[in-house]
C-alpha cells in the first residue's frame, strides 16, 4: 500500500508540474545583445512518466520494508535539496531579477519537489504503521501474545564450565545485570525443544558473537537426560553440551515450566497448536521479552536482530530484511 501510495503521488506531482504552466511575465530591459526573452516552460511529459515507470520497476524489485524506507529517505533528501534551490529561484523570477527561467517553470519546480517530499514522508509513516500492524496480526494469527508479563529474573540456570560439567551459575537477573547477556527460552514439547537446540548448534558462532544463551524448557517432561547424571532437563545429554546452552537449575525447573506455561496457554487460547511445536521467547539484556516466535526460529537473523550492537551493520540489515 505504501509503495503504491508513493508512486501515485509522484505521478500526480509530475502531471501537476505539466499542468501548472503559468504565462511568463515579460520584463522590459534595455535591448542588448546579451538580453533574451524568458524561456518557455517546456516539460516532456512522456519522459517524466517514463521515469515514474522506471521508479515503479525499481521498487517492485526491492525486497524488504527496510529497503523501501531507505528509498523514501533518498527521495526525501533529493526533494529537500531541490526545494532549497527552487524556492529562491521562484522568488528571484517573481521579483523580475531572473529572466532566464519562466515563472510557470519555477513554480512547477517548487510544486514537484514539495509534493515529492510530502509523498516520501507520508509513505514512510504508512509503511511504518503497516509494519507494526502486520507484526501484531502475524503474532495473533500465530497464537503468540503481543504482550507478556513473563519474568524469569529470579530463576536459576546452570552453565557449562571449562571442565565440561554443569555448574549452578546465578539467577537470570544476576547474570544479565553482571554481563548484559540476552537469553532465548525454548518452551514446548521436549522433542521440539531438542530439535531446536540441535539446529542451533550448527550456527553456534552466532550465539558466541551475540553473547546469547539458550534456555530449553520442555513442558511435557519429555527429552530429559538419556542416561548420565539426570539432575535436570538435558543434564548429561550430548546435544546440550554447548557453552551457549544454559539449563534451568534443577531446583527451579517447576518454576521455569510454570512461567513459560502462561505464555503457551495464551498462545493456545489465541488458536495456536502447541502440541507439536512450541515458542521461542527472546529476553533482551534488560529482562524484557523482545521477540516471540511460534516454531523453530531461523537462528542467524533471530539472534542478530536481538543483539544488533554485536554485529556489523550489513549483517543486521540483512537479518532484518530476512525476517521481514
């Protein structure tokens, strides 16, 4: 909608510039060899409409809202620069100080630049509003609540130490206060949680670079340690033996399940099927739920957008475009 809106306004503004041809005012000056009559306002309508068509094709090839918003900014800057020249020129022509440009042409230039700038501003606002609305609709249609009261700051976790053993670390709140780390909670059926963790291990470098921990929380009791010292979920399991995987502290497992249970219940209430898959809850360094997603995330863009300050700008832009 924002894309069509911008193109429509650009077309109207260009057509307006063709229609707004005012008769040139002849200024009587001493006849000299250098003096000449005001230039008529000549606008090549076909050429201008062709340029609009080229812009339309360009926008259609752009994938991602961020890229469109960049174009809005580029066009807006160009229009603002044009206005900075067109307005003084119009004043100069109207006062008779400039006879090289017709009054109609000068006025049309101001109109075109003004309409283009306005179109860019309105298009950006519409596009941004659509992004927020689409995010809420997508979340609701997927059964994900758009607001959360989840608070895991007081719950404990266990980290893998240098010797390869699980050791109680601290509560999530203490860890985030000390190290400003973000966490991603995987809540759902044990089999689904296990597959998510295993897939995350293929891109473990992303979690290391982003300083992000995964906390797997199965709500059905499945997927617990198969052999080994099964003091808690996944304890002793090879698929959880990664530095970025933080297991719920054994003493707090019930509290972890109760906490994420509310999120799953709300998702189910909104129509999501959480019997075979769960939700990923991204908790930022301040302890707030920053993202939520039904099903297994695409890890690289998911982590990159959660911790953009830990990655270069190119990768962040690519991740945002990927997520949409």
